[in-house]
C-alpha cells in the first residue's frame, strides 16, 4: 500500500525533473539534493535511485565498482596490507611426489614389522613389508598413496583449531 506522501512526492513534475537531471549526468546524491531544494520535500538518495530504476532510466556516472578499481590503482604503498607487500614464496616440490615416484616394493607376505599395505586377497595376508615411513604403518610409497596432501591454507586453519582445542 503506497502512502499519499509517496504519490505526492513523486509527482509527474518531480519525475520529469528527475529525468532531466539524469540526462545531465548528475549522481544519485546530487539529484536528491537538487530535487529536495526544488520541491521542498526531502528526497533521499536511495529513493531517487529506486525511482530511476523503476522509470527505466540509468545513471551515466561511474559505478561504485569502477570507482573502487580506480582507487585501488592509486593506493598508497603505506595503506596496502603486509600480505600484499610480502614476496610470493616459491612453490616447493612436494615430498609426496618423490614418494610416489619410488617403485612399488614387492610384497613380503605376513610380517610383523614393516609396511602393512595389503596386496591381493585379504585371506592371503600378503603385506608389503618394506620399512615403515616415520611412525606410520606404511612405507613411504604407500603412505603417499594412502594420504591426501592438505593445502597450506587449510593446514593453518587446522593448526589454529588444534591449538584452540588443546587449551581446554
């Protein structure tokens, strides 16, 4: 339900003046100030822009996105963040890729020590048996196959979460 104030505010004369000001290339704020002074009724910038959209008109000025891009180009180095000033780190080859490049060890059967990667049928209990990688249950080749490398950003988040949980 429209109020009478709205219908009085956007009279045909106000709409005509709005179209003239849009054609003149004024911004939404400038148009609202001009209409307010001409008609003696407060026109907010948002009200003006809404009426422009409803009328099918288009402001000729720059969009906020274009203005933001211009500001970003001329930003002072003092205002930029430390992250943008940091040199990009070179991409290091993943040790996982080296592990996968190793040939797959020959299975040694059911052994108490060594890699527990199972080959063939589980009833045969045919394990890899190669030397274990660190404190895992697999050799380096099978460890690389069994795990998924966590991206660095995710690792930071997980470390932060682990520190939070360890405080309790």
